[in-house]
C-alpha cells in the first residue's frame, strides 16, 4: 500500500530530485497546488495570480520510509524562514508549504514545524494546509534535473539524507 505526501519548498526541480533518490519513494511528480485556478500552466503560476505553489507530490511506501523521514528531507532542502521565496526565486509560488493528506499528516507536520522552529533564529513561515487539487506540471518539468544530467539546481543546498 502506498501513500501520498505533497511539499512546496521553492523550485520544484531540486526538491523532486531529492525525494526521487529515497528508498521507499515509489513515484514523484511536480505540479501546482494550493491555488484557485483549474489546470494552471507554468506561465499562469509564475504570474503570481493563481495562488498556486510549485510542489512535489511524493508517492511512498510507509513500510519502507515514514512521513517523518520525508519531512526531514523537506526541511533539509530549503530555508523555511524565507517568506515567498527561496534564494533568488521570489514569488508566492516558491513558498514553503506542507500540503497534508489527512489529519494524521497534519498533526505530524505541525509537530515537525514546531521542532524546526527551535532550530531557527527566524520565524518558520511554512504553511500547513490540506492538499486540495494537484495539477501536474508540464512534461518538461518532470524529472527536469535528471533530464539535464544534474542533481541540484542550487549550489547552496545540502544533500538530504534519511535518518
């Protein structure tokens, strides 16, 4: 049996690449979630008018990897104290967000966020909201870094690991 987890942590290319390499992750796809427009395009989302975030939907086997372990990777792959941006990428589509699939994920995410707050001097701005509709991004965005022969889109990101 598999479950889904959805995360917004800035540009979805590097975040997807990090999750794809984890044992127990059976699939990933990048797309747009958290907005008010049906079937938005990348250009729509970048216009900052749809309310969507770039996100990665992770399908995983909870017998092999836990939701807590996925959260560890999520926190490691971005700066959760940056509001509506990650590095040079600026806009609400780059916000830090955990899109939950049910009350158990919501509780786990809230606990994890509170723990993260103790590790940062600045306020952790990560939003925790129900997942809602996921709109798959255009094909050229799927496994983008893999297609480019790269493993990361930001030199400053540290490698994510599962404890």
